[in-house]
């Protein structure tokens, strides 16, 4: 009760709208597809009108394509007329996109993110938007019978500036949260000891996997954990064997971004349901194009999130009718540059997926390119002649003789303190 009281007091101060947002989300949890469609359209109409009134960027953009949401009819076809928005544009036209100069929000929060692309983006998040984002997470937790005030472990970055460190420690205390700072035996033992009273774990999936492996080596088994939630990184299928052994659960996925909010959350039946009450997700040429329906202070209409995805209308056993995000196949990133041709970085996804399907070998990998025509491949397994032969054979299907690969054995492909990326190019 004490933790619940602290949490709810904090919400009243910081996010007074969160309880209403949560109740709204729970009320539509098992709505039909048509009901969700109607709800999206209602929110889209309100959003387009608001953008036309208060955002210089969108007013000019709408006028150019002949859209006037203030007088004309609004439907989903109109949305398709709006140009797709890139992160470069969010940065370049930042002040024009913001509505904060012409509309007075009761409360807003400063946000800053670089994301996977490394491009710095700053914006103001209005309180209702922030509350919907937090309420969406809480709804996902409720699917696993977890309350947000319950004890939880956190695998995330840490700021070592003194003031920020004190702020982090205070926030962790208020959220009944503890986190892992390093992989030293001392820190790991302390973290695993605290896990004995935790109800759920969350954070970078690669960090969770690393800790699960170390816990299994130490013979530590924690079956009190109800949920392990991976965010911000790809969750490889073979992570499950280690996390199930250590914590009794596989890692489930939460998908989103700072500027687009929570986009999808995995249910107990194993499907990632789109958060259709707060966003519209289009899949165009395989890319995730997201419209945040609750972001009023910094609207993002038809935003190219930079991910390749697959969406399915498959009926889920859990009974929820929200569309299913079947897979996030990879980042839309820099090309891999061969001696003669360029290749999308998504090629790596298919190389390693084929190896897993055809050979049953699931590999954790990270690739870097520093020189044209040469690819460095880091792997978390012993490099044997048979493995090199298998890798060469699969890479040659896509690159032919246009690329030379160097395979390097690492205990972990994750770079300490950074999000795991499957490919990075250092070629200008």
C-alpha cells in the first residue's frame, strides 16, 4: 500500500491525466476492429484541426496539398495526401511544427532523444500525451497482472554527472526500481539479490540476455518474475533459452519511440498489438509510417520512424482485435557498400535469418563497415572453419564477389553503455 500511495501521489503531481487515460485505454481493450477504426477517425479529425489552427508547419503543408480540415470532410484517404515526415524535417522545422507558441498547454515536459540514427531531436511533450504514453505501458503491464508500483529491475543507461545521478536514484526509489550499473561480480550479485523481490524486469534486451547468461552460470534461478520486457532493441529468438532458464520467462516486446510514443505491446499470447487508440501505423514499402494521435504540442503526422515492419490482421487468441505488428525486421540505415554496388543494411537480417532457418544456428551478431568492400562481422560464438564456410556461403548469395567478410569472435557483441545495433557504417 505504501508503494501504491507513493506512485499515485507522484502521478497526481506529474501526470494528473494518467488515471483517465488508463481508464480510456482499458475501456477499449477488447473493442471490435470497426470500433477502433471509428475511434481513430474521431481522434484524427481533432488532431488535423488542431494542427491546422496552431502549427505553422502543418498549416502550410495542408494548404499545399489542398487540405482544409476546418471545413472539408476528414477521412483516412486525406491522411494519405499528407507528405511523409522525416526526422531531418522534425529537426529542421522544429519550431514551426511545435504548437506551443500559439496554444497554452497546462503542463509540458522537455524531451530529448538521439534514437538509433544518432540525430539529436528536442521537443516539448504535453502532459496528456505523456500520460497516454505512460498509461499505455501500464495497460500492457496489466495484461500480465502487474501494477506499475511493484518492484522492478531496470537495464538501462546511467548518467554519471552527480546531479543527474542523484535525480536518477530518487526517481528509481519513487518507482520502486533498481538498476544494473556494470557487469562486475559485485554489482551483478547485488542486482540478482534484489531480483528476488521483483515482479518484472525491463530495458535493453541485449543487457537482459547478458545478465541471464551470467545468472545461469552462477546457478541463480528467479521464478518470481512475472514479466521481462525488452525495449528499444531487437529481441533475438535465442535470447529466450537463457531468460527462461534464469527468470522463467521469455522477453516480450514493447515497441515505440520518444516522438511517436508506445506503438505496440506484446500480449501473453505472444502477439504485438498496435496501440490503435494512440496511433495510426501505415506500412509503406515495408517502412513504418506512424501518426501519433495524442501528441498535440509536437504533432508527428505520417512520420517515417526508420524501421522496416510487417503488419498482420491475424486473430489473436487473447481476444484483442488491435492489429498485430508481426515483426520489426530492422532499421532503415546506411547502405552496405560493396566494391561495385550498394546493398541495404536489411540484407544482414535475411542472411542470419536464413542461417537460423536452414541450419538451426541462431547467432547474435553486430556488423561494422570501415572500408568499401569489407565487412567486419562480430559473433558471440567460437569461429570455426565450418562456421566460416556456412557464413561465406550465405553472404555470397547476396553479395557474390562484391564483398569480403572478416569474422571476429567476441564474448559479447554489445558495446558497453550503448544500444545494440546490428550494423554501423563508418564510411562517409
